[in-house]
C-alpha cells in the first residue's frame, strides 16, 4: 500500500471560496473580531441556568428541536417576544421568530432566500466585513451608501435608488445596521427610519435589518426597530445573543413575515440550532437579562473611554473618530498617507491586531486610512499598551503620529 497523500484538488467544484487559513491564536493585543468582555460573561448565572433547565427538561434533548418544532425552543422565542416588544417596539408572536446559529446564519438564510449571482443590493458604505464577503462570494454587487454621524444618508439612498431604477435595476434588498452601525457606531434616528421605510415602499425594495448591537447603547434608549415601524411587512429583522451574553453560544434569531420566513426556514437544513444553548439562554434571560445588560454596558463604556484616551495620548490629532453611542468598536481615521492594510501587516507582526478599513467598506479608497478597533475583549492595560505599540509602528512606517505620548520622535 502506498502512503501518498490523497489529492482532493481535482474533485473540488468551481466557485469554492479560497482555502481557510489555519488558526494561529489571538494576537497579544487583539482589537479585532466581535469578541466580548470576558469579565462580562455571566458565568455563575449560566451555571445555575444549566443545572436548573437540565434537571427540569433534560429528557427533552432526546428529540430534535426539543419538541418545539423547527423554529427553535419555544420558551426562548417567548422571552424574545417580550424583550422585542419592550426594547424595540416589535409586536410579534413566537411563530414569527426563528432561532438560528448566530446572526451569521440569519444572513445566510436571508441571502439564500433572496439573492442570485448578478443581483444588486444596497447597504451602508462602511460595513460589516462578514456581510461584504458574503455578497462577494455570492457574486452580488453591493451599492454602498455613505454615512454621516446619524447613520445612512437618506439623500444618498434616494439618489442611488433613483439611479438604479433609471438603469432598470431593482435591488433585491437594503441591508442596514441601523442601531449601532458596524463599524461607525452610529444610530439612525427615528425620522430617518421613517424616510428609509418610505423609500423602500416607494421603490418596492425590502429591508434586512441587522440589529445585533442594539442592547449595547450607553443610554439604554433606542429608536423603534424598522420592523416595528414598517406598515408593509417588508422587513426581515435579525438579532443575536452574541453581543449581550456571549458570541460562543452561537444563538441568533430572525423575525420575519411568514411569506419570507417560510422560504428561509426551508433553507435551514441543520435540523435546528444547538439545543442546550437555547435552553440555557431561555432559563438565564427570563429573570436576568434586564440586570445583566446594563452592567455589561458600564464595563464596555469604561473600555471605550480608555481606548479614546489612549488614542488621544498616543496619536494626538492624527487619530480622528466620533464617539460611538454604544457597541464594541471605534472607527478611526488616520492621516491620508497611512495605508491601514500595510499598517495591519506590520502591527500584526508586532502582536497588535487591527481591522484595516478596506475590509470594512464598499469603497476601498475612502477607507484606505481608516481602521476598526474592537475594545470589548482586551483588558484596560492591553488597550493602553496595544495602542502605544500601534502608534509606534505607525510612526515608523508612515511618519505619523509625529508625537507619541507628548514625546516628539523622528521617523525611522
Ligand atoms: C453587524 C453584524 N452582524 C452579524 C454578526 C454576526 O454575529 P453572530 O453570528 O455572532 O450573531 C456580527 C458579528 O460581529 C455583526 O457585527
């Protein structure tokens, strides 16, 4: 018998994504990914919830779907109906909700139900990388709408819709992150939501509302969800427990009218999302969600303050940013000569991971000197030290900031 390695390459179908890179561990100073604050995970409460729910209902694990049907564990959907009404103004029943394996699966289902190669979608210009790479893989053209300090610019959206109509293109949907936008951290005010819904109605385009950061607003107050405000059942609302409880649980949800829910449900072929996670979340969240989330926000807000202080100290005026109203990241603009794709490589070699702007935008030139920094996961000391290392590398590579921590330094 020969021991030559089997060659899979000739068997791979055309159109597969590029091979995945092997995991090499987190950087020493990691400002990437949607990771949460390790001290913010309610470990004790989750342990109590696991024990309680398994003792009471553990035997139900013998059934696919926990005897709740394919849309997910009913007590979790019932918790969500109460939460969504209280926080987002959404009136829905458990049957309007589908529990999914993280909101990434929700994006796949919405895309799967609505998109075909060659289609056009509308989205905010600076955007979640996971969404942009999905559009690219599907062969779909995203039309990026610029944002200002209040989120998507409605004048630019109107112009884009009119332009596409003139060209005979009907976009498949408007994908938006209206409540703590990723990466800009902006919140679309209620008047703009009204205008966005009107344009969507006028042009016959549905909306995919990705709302996964809406629990993390410093003030605790949010405008109603687009789903709640729509009068024409044209919104698919996507949420997640990743940012409020823990991303590793992989539990998200979709609220949608049955006409499109039934199409997405038919595409969810994994026989249901992880049951234990759903049971534990339902048990934990019922009594604890409302006290846990405000504590998490305070801890995140503190980390944001430390990050902004560190940037001001190390980069001075070279780092421009608007203070986000919530969330876990800061979108930073550096001087034009900085290419954040290069900075990303150099910084990573020194143990600092950042998200380079061009990976988070439909407009590579506009985002060339921008970067996204996630502040939830690193400790206070790691934020301070990591930004000092980043400033040093940036200065050596691009000559900015000229001064770091009030010390003038020469390039090189
Ligand atoms: C805008 C947005 N949507 C969706 C996701 C996916 O989150 P999850 O699948 O963990 O719910 C993320 C994660 O960072 C995100 O930022």
